[in-house]
C-alpha cells in the first residue's frame, strides 16, 4: 500500500497480548499460568511500536488512546489521500 500510495486505512487494535492463546491456555484448566507460560502469550517484551513501523514504510501513522482520539483520527485518515495507519491502544485496566 505504501509503494502504490493506495488510499487504504489500516487499524491495529493493540492490546499487546496474544489473547486467543491466553484463552486456550485457560481452557486447559491447568490453573494459573506460571511466568514462563505467561511469557508465551505476551506481546509486550519488547513492546511493538506500530506507529514507528508504519512510518518506516512511509505511511502516515498515529496512535490513539481514547475513543475520541480514534474517532478524529479515523475521520482524518479517511479524508486523506494515500495509505494511513492508526494504532488504537486498548487498555483493559
């Protein structure tokens, strides 16, 4: 999309964890995973910097931490030519 300058908006909902594996681990009923097992489903060490990755490919990119920020970023991205990237940071806390 960067090379062709396509009018595409990509959104990554970044929770920094591999939740589907976490769910499957819970379904085994093996109890609370220990530190080694917990590391297998974590995607935060090192934490991916999605915005820097997108910008490294020449794509306009922003990070949003609130729904209001996301609404504005999405509207702007849709109205802008060329590829656009939005990282929507999800926080369960």
